[in-house]
C-alpha cells in the first residue's frame, strides 16, 4: 500500500513524526495528498509549519538521582525568552532530564520515542507544547553520566553543567566540592578536561600561531621555541579544567582542589568527565524588526 520511501517523503513534506506519517498513510490508503490532509486535520501540520521558525532561546535543565549516581542535562530550545520562562515549558524540560537519566536513550529520536506519561510519548508531548504555547520548540541535545554525579544550573537555565567523578565516596561527602567544580565550569567555560584530552591537531595549530606571534615580535628561532613552550602551558591553563586556577582559591588549580577534597574524606576522587551546555550557543539567533512587524500587521 505504501513504502518506507513514502513515509520518508511525508516526513520531509510535513515535518511530522514517523509514527504519525505511517498512521496518516494507512488511513489514506497510501495517498500522499490525503495523508497530508489527515495530518492537517489532526493539527499536526501546524506543528510542521512552526518547525521552520528559528528556535535559539530556551532552557537547560539537569537532574541527578537521589543517590547521586546517575545524572542528565538537557537543552530544549524555544523561539523567545518569554516562553523559556513559562512554568509549563520549564516543567517539561525538567521532566525530560529525569526521563533521560532513568531511561538512557541512545539519541534524540530514541528519547522522543520514550513514554512521557501514561498516555503520550515525549515526541507527542513536545508537539502538544508547540500547539498550546504557539512557538517552535526543539529538543537539541542531552548528556547522561553514571558514577558520582553533580550538577549546577546558572541563570534560570541559561547554563547547565553536569560533572562525573570516579570515586567510592558517597555523593553527599563531595557535594560541596562537586558544586564548586560545576560553578568553575559554568564561569570559566573550559573546553577539555586536561592536556591529554586536547586533540593533537589543535595543539599543533596553537603552536603555529604562537610561533608566528613570537617571530612577528622579532624573536630569533631558538628564543621563539622557548617562548612557545611557555605560552602553550598558559594556553592549557585556560582551556583545560584541571589546569585552570581554582576560582575560589587562586593558589590551587582545580586538580589540586579535587585531590585535597579526596584527602580530607580519605577517598580517591578523580574527575571522570564533564559537560557544559549554554542555551542557544552556536545557533542562529532570531532577529526581530519591530518596525517591519508593525508594518506587516497594518497591511
């Protein structure tokens, strides 16, 4: 009656979910135009229309289990900051973070297929929010950790941080340190955990830039080489979390602060991983022109 190719085409033409497209084609005996009408009648095409609009605002939310052993952070985007402050929208994102932590989906599609509640999937609830709130929304990304996990949300969901420690200590014993490390990440925005995590090609590129800077300063090759060695260490202290000066005590780096906490509680504590989401980073921003908007309303 219809093929996987037909489902794919209907998805591309409407922006609706795979299961909705399958149902529409089934109900319309495989007729593409009737399937589109079916989706419009169900209100799903309205979601597809909104899907073309820029969603670069939104909220980042995090969830950590009571025992502190599983955590997740999620970013969901909306069109305006106003909607990002909507209590229903925020509750939706908070729930998604918990769903990710508890179900460990492989990717966004797997997350959307999960149950949001007894009657709706995550994808169905997302579309319902789009229809009721009236803006395009997009589940952009998530990260999940298992170990001893901590989180921090800054600025009402503007920045979300999730950290994961390798330790036998209870999460409660390192809770203060965990939060402080999260705040360090939120504030200083490190790109990598340590020097070993920095890709070799990035290090070489930075060395090339630093070498050229030294040459431009008129330094001989031998002196330039020594200068680059020193400057690359400074570069690592800027981009690597464990090498950064600890913001609450400049005499320590973050690695030493973590080690000191471990020594105090008598347990080895090692930073395993971290992630920092800043809402809308890297996304095209919506540019509103009030004069044009008023003119279009007059017309």
